[in-house]
C-alpha cells in the first residue's frame, strides 16, 4: 500500500481542510471497528442474557440505553451487532472487490468477445435492484449469515468490475505496458506487476463506500429475517423487534438506527475523504 | 558481406533479409515495410534514419515481435545471430525480448511504471528470464545503475521514476536493457526527448556499452547529427523502403540518392547560414497508395521517365548503395551521383 501512496504525496504539505472528512470518517469507523473487535470488553452486559425482571426499561444508570422486550441490555446488543455488521461487510466487500477486480481486469486486458461476454453478464446483475437480487440469491442458497455475506458480495461485483475495467483500460494505453512487453513480460506478470498496482487506488476508495452500503444491506436483510438469525444481535433484526414497541419503548428502534447511521456515515466520509486525497483532478 | 570495421568470425547479430510487412486495412493490405534488408554486426552501431511514417519504428517492432495485431510478415526473414526468428511462436518470441534483444524507447519516463521503485524495474528482466530472486535482482539493479554512471546508485535505486531527471530515466532504461547482456540493443529515438547536453551523455554511454560489451546497436532516429556522431553504418528509409545505405563517412560525404542529398541539405548547420530553412516539398506517400515506380519520384527534382514506371533496386553487395535509376543510367561512380 505504501508503494502506491507515496508518489501521490510527493512534495506537498498536508491540507487539513481536505483531510477533515477523512479524520471524522476515520474516527467513526474506528469506533465501530473497536466495538466490533473488542465487543466482549466494551459491552457492559452479555447480549444474550435475559432478565425478565427488567424488561422494556428506559435508559438508566444500570442500562444506559435501556433494555428490550426480554430484558437484554440494548447498548450491549448494539455493540455486538457491530461485530456482525463489520464481519458481513468485510467478507462481502472482499468478495465484491476480488471478484470484480479479476473480472474487470480480464475484460479490459483481453478485450473482444471476452470483454463483451463478461460486461453483458455484469449488466445483467446490475439490472436487478440490489435488495431483490439479494433475496433471490438467499432464497436459492438458503438463509444464513454466510450466504448473506456471499449474496451482498455478488451484488458488489458488477460495480467493482466496471471500475476495474475502466481503470485498466486507462493503464493499458500507457507506454509502460508496451515497455513491459519489450522486456519479455508475460500477460500474467503484466497484470500483476504493471496493471494491478496502478488500478488499486480507485478500487480501495470504492471499497470504503461499498462498506457503508454493505452495512445497510446486511441490516435490510436481517430486518427481513434473511440475515443474522435471532438471538444473534444485528442492527437490522433489533430494528425489526423495536418496530413492535415503537410507542412504549422507542429506544429499541432509535439505538440500532443511530448505530447504523453513524457507521454508514463514517464509511461514506472515509470513502469521500480517500477519494479526494487520491483524486489527481482535485489536487492543486 | 563483411564490413571492413567488423570482426568476421561471427555471423551478424541481426540480419533482415527482404522483409515485407503488411497491415490489413479497409483499403486492402498496406505495405508498411517493403523489401527491407539490413544487417547489424557484433560491436557495430547502425543507424536507421527516416521521417515520420517511413517505417523505421515498425521495423523495430517486427524485430521484437510486437507489431500491431493486424500487421503480419508477408515475406522475408529475420535472423538473430544464427537463429531465424521470423515466424517464432509468441512464447518463444517473448523469451527473446529482454534477454537477447533489448529495446530502449523514446520517452523513458512514460516507459517506467510510476508506482514501482526503479530497482524493481531494472531488476525485472533477470527475474523474468532467469528467475533470479528479487533480493539478488535488486542488488544487480544497483550494479547496473552504477554501470550506466548513475550517481549514488544505492540511494537512487530505491526511488520512484518521477524522482529522476530525464537523463537519469533514460539511463535507467538503458540499465534495464543491459540487464541480461543482450546481443542486440534497439534504440528508438532514445535521445529525442532529452536536451542537447544530456543527449550527448547518453550517446557517449551507448558508445561505451558497444565498446565494453560488444553489443550490436540498432539506432533509430530522424536526427542526422546523432547518426553522424554515433553510428558506423547508416540506412536511409523512406515510405517503408530502404533508399540508400553505406558507411556513415561515405554516405555523408557523397550522398548518392537525391532524397539523402536533400535530407542533408535540409539539416541546418552552423556553416550553412541559410536565409530560409530548406525543406523537401511534398509528402511521404501513404502505404496503401504506393507509386508503381520509385517512391520518392513525386518529390524528386531529378526524376525522369523511368522513375514513375519501374522501382529501382537496391543490393547490399556493395559497400555503399542507393535505390535510384539516376545512378544506373549514369556510370555508378560517386562523382556522377553527386
């Protein structure tokens, strides 16, 4: 990664105006990631322990964000839900990024009918609304959290593949590709050594934005009961249970909603900040 | 034919024999290289001169096996040392590039990968062709950079191409070309993008490489001055064909072909104070509408009946030859030609 980053920063002072987005986004993402990784240490209670004596209590000193309909601590559940969200997003974005990059680079590099076939396939995937495609995939694969990760990943493949293809087409016009051929590089080596390092930056920026979308999609699927299965906490299924208690216990909906909002905001800001930092057109 | 200044115990490093390259176009096959013969002997620097579109870069690409997809070798033969490489399969062709034939491009900065450090790129040929581990390849890269007289090669090797000056980038490209001690170095206008002082340094370096390694160098340029300074032998290319060839001294002293004569006269020098820069009127013919006779006929001041109807021949048997009817109709003596 450093090999990619360094030349872009040569001889320029850091412009904090522009880095503000990156800082705020980074902070929010850091909070979510810390919650996800250290959920056992951060959460005050177990997310599964029932306590019928204290159900549907409002925020208090003992339960900062109240308790749910079976007396579980909402804060703890929201923190553990971050773990699921980050896990799902990580795997899904990984699937989308790797799959899309391979397809995009192959399409651009070989061109012709390979390009045509791969890109038409991508357009086919693209033509379905994301959530509908996820539901179709989950219906055929079976509902569990692993398949949800896979389904969300497949939704991301067309976007990444288009980006990778466009970036590769730009790189292929560069003379260093011709020069690589003159020293006897094979196609595989050209892809790995010459193309990949030159297209990785926009793809990573896109990955940060896709991360936010993955969190939303996971929540949506869990809300519909297709993602994380109860009693596993997820912002989506918490929101779904909270729906029934909107009047008496609004915190049941507000807490997972806010958590989702901050997480998605964080990844979006991070994505925008990264794009600004790397986009040569926005650099003075 | 063995040239006077060359050792004759080895075959020529490169021999092109009556090569014809055609590109398929909508208007039929275009002959971009037509009946071109050329030899480069070990330890010799051979210049190919021609204007844009004369086919000199296409000649280089045909040697590398990197012609555009729609181009093909229609006739002729290319020999590298004692091996015929005209119709080698792609994989075999690839193994030659970077190991036995090296190429130095015109624009070194754009030919270097911007995101990889210089030592990785200079060490790359060894890793590709000899599977040298990267640590050794990088150490070798430092040695190569030292050999092309880059200052502080240890530090410089860890830098990125954009941190290099134009001359240093070109040195790095030359170092990359030399990595596996190729028999043949093809340089396609390597000094065009450089300023004059740096250009002189690069030329000096190429001459030094020839002297120390005995590398045969094919130098492609449109700059007569560079040819005069660097080359032993020169070929003049025009519209895909060779018009004249010979030792640099003789060709410059007594250019035989009207085109070469005009080319020499069109080059401004300190001695010829000209009121106006000379140019050759007209344009190079397009490869799909080549004239039946001499290709230079429509721009030639000395043309006569035969020029338009029959193409003149060029042999490489004699030391200094030209493709012009004028020379055959007059007695083929240098005095008559000039």
